[in-house]
C-alpha cells in the first residue's frame, strides 16, 4: 500500500538534520507502566516529573503573534500549559454523534517527528468526526544512525514501537480532551492485554481500510468538508456491525491507518476545518525533557536570533549544503534589511541577530558558521549554546535524547525565532512555517510586500520541490 515511489519521495522529503546520539531505550524516556486507569497513571507521571532549577526561567514570547505564542505555550512550555478553551475542538465534539463502545486504533504512523505529528492529527480528527474513542496510538521511533530505517515492521511488535505516552505528553492530551470532548473515551493499548490490572474487554476486532475509499491516492489529500470522513466511516461501521456475529459485552476496536496528508483542511470556506486542525496540533505537546531543553537554550541566548533549518545531512535529496547555505545567507541579508536595521520597527537597530541552525551535521554547521562569519553573521546551534552554558546539564540532556526528540528541540527554537528560513520540500520546515503564521498556514514569503501577519518566515525552494503537498 505504501510502497510507491511517490511515497518514498515524500518520506525522504521528511525529517530534519541532527547528530547521531546515545540511544535511550523507550522505557527510560518516560515511565510507561500504566496504573489502573489512564488518569491514575497520569497523576503518577505528574508527581514523578523532575523539575530542575533551570526550568523556571521565563520564555520570552513577546515578539510572536498571539496564536503562535499560544502554540508555543501549549506544545513547548516547560511548566504546565496555560488554560485554553479549544473552541473549534469543542464545537466539533459537540456536533459529533458518539459511539460509546467503538474505539479507533490508529496505525501506520511513521517517518520523521513532524510527519508523525501530522499523522497523529489525522488520527485525532478521524476519531472526532467518527465520534469514536481512541486507543492511544503506538508509533515506531526511527533508528538513530540510519535515518531511513523506520522500524515499521508489519505486525507492529518491534521494539521501536512506543505508545503515545512515550512520545508526547498524555496528561495534557487527556486533560484537554476531558473538558472539550468529554464523550471521547481514551484507553492505553496495554489495557487491551488480558494481564493488565484494568483490562478492557474487546468484543470485536475490526479493521477499516481508508485507502479503499473511492478515489483515494496516497499523499493526495482526500477528505474535506465536501467529502467528509464521517460518511465513509459510518458506512463502513454499519457494514461491520451488520456482518458481526459476536455476542456478549466489550468494546469494538477498529484498526485504521492514519494516512499521511489524508485531509485537505484548507478546503473549507468557513475556515472551521483549519481552526480545528490548528487546535489538534496543540494537543500534541512534547515530553518534559525536550520542553526543558528548549527553555534552557532560550535562557542561554540573550539576544534575538533568526532560525534556519539547514537540511544538510547526507540523506538530503535536495540541493547541496553549499547551495542551501548561500540561499539562506542571501535570505538572512534580505530579512535583516527589511526587518532589522533598515526598518522603522526593526527588532534591534544596532546589532545583527544571532543565527541558530536547526541542523546536526557538525561539519556542515561549521562550514555555515565560517562562511556566515565572513558575511557578518554569527551562527550557532544547540550543542554550541549548551556547551557555552555554565552547567553541563543542558548538553547532557540533549545528547541523551533520541534523534527525533532532538528534532523537537530544534522545532521549538525555530518557532521562537525572530525570523525563520526553511526549505520547501521538508515537512519539518513546513510545519514550523505553518506554526509561525497566525492562521496556521504559511501564506507567502515575509520578504514580499504583502502583510505576513507577523509570521516572519521565508521558505526557500529546494531545487526539487517548489512547495509541500497539501496538508501537513
Ligand atoms: C486543497 O484545497 C485547496 C483549497 O480549495 C485547493 O487549492 C487544493 O488544490 C486542495 N489540495 C488537494 C491536494 O486536494
Ligand atoms: C551518511 O552518513 C552515515 C554516517 O556517517 C553513513 O552511515 C551513511 O552511509 C551515509 N549515507 C549516505 C547516503 O552517504
């Protein structure tokens, strides 16, 4: 199903650049033992979280448009996220017809961190529209050394598969869904095992193949307000129920692939679908470690910085690191001319901002730093900032994170930057660009004359793909 060349092009187009680091086994990332219910185990997590002395420093969000600042708070804040009402999510949940004993078990999620986040949004959206509960998804983490090794074996039993609570903050998810979507039941996949302390009995194991939806093509956004997923789902569910011969009690678990780019969320004249999508994005909050690291790095930087996603590691399928670097430096100069010293409302009329590279290849980073210096830019990255800090704690924390979680750190830094430069074919770049725009979609380059809404973002064409397929 996923074995097309189109898929590999899109999947190769995914991901970010980071150094190979020490692998932490899944169990060390976060205590995965669930208690008698999800809620009780979540309170265990809360009480066991470490809070270092550096976590309390203030994240300065003042330069970001309000929705972007909110996104950062919900997804990256070191302390608990602020209360937010999630009005679009609440509206969608109020509207749905809920099936009390039907749960979606989303699968087929893999690739780089930002692609996984998009697939998780697809899963949440399907559940809200179907009016179904959720078995928290299980997602493989990719190999730290071979980035094309996604560990997505067919039966989903591989060691790399980690349940949602080892990827993202489940307490936040449950808290928000509990008040916005109270009819959506959520269980942990471990509860489907008979030896769990509070097992959930399953009456039916069903499966719905979304790729069989009439006219569906992989990576071409299929469902939208004019072709709702709900119609397809209700039809499939009715067929399953009709054919079922099982008796007794228990829930029905429906396996369903959370297909990449399944929804066209921009094709809604009311804008409601995009608002829902943006709120689903804020359910996906990172675990405490990457959030703390972002905050510590921000505390170590004492001046404004521009963020550049330098997609320069050796699995890049786009233009060379040199070409990217020269393009990026040109854009940095233009951004500074427009928003820096030349502009009436410049961020800092005296000193050029620092440049933070979201990239892990140290050689490439050094090349960028050297050439950047000649062109008047001071260029840095997370390891350098951490090394320069007075404690070794931040560096150790970074190096202890798996590859994709280091990507989360860079993502937070890119969202916070005063100007962001990304590359067109990358899911990471596009996700950041969407997150930085107050409407949740990258509209156009902030170097254009049109109002950018404060997004301060420019996506450089990578020489292969001029834009990303709809819709991350
Ligand atoms: C998604 O919707 C937008 C807005 O109507 C449209 O321009 C675009 O072509 C659609 N994309 C896909 C992949 O269907
Ligand atoms: C990229 O670098 C890694 C680590 O040095 C190496 O194992 C891999 O074979 C390289 N891949 C390519 C396509 O050059």
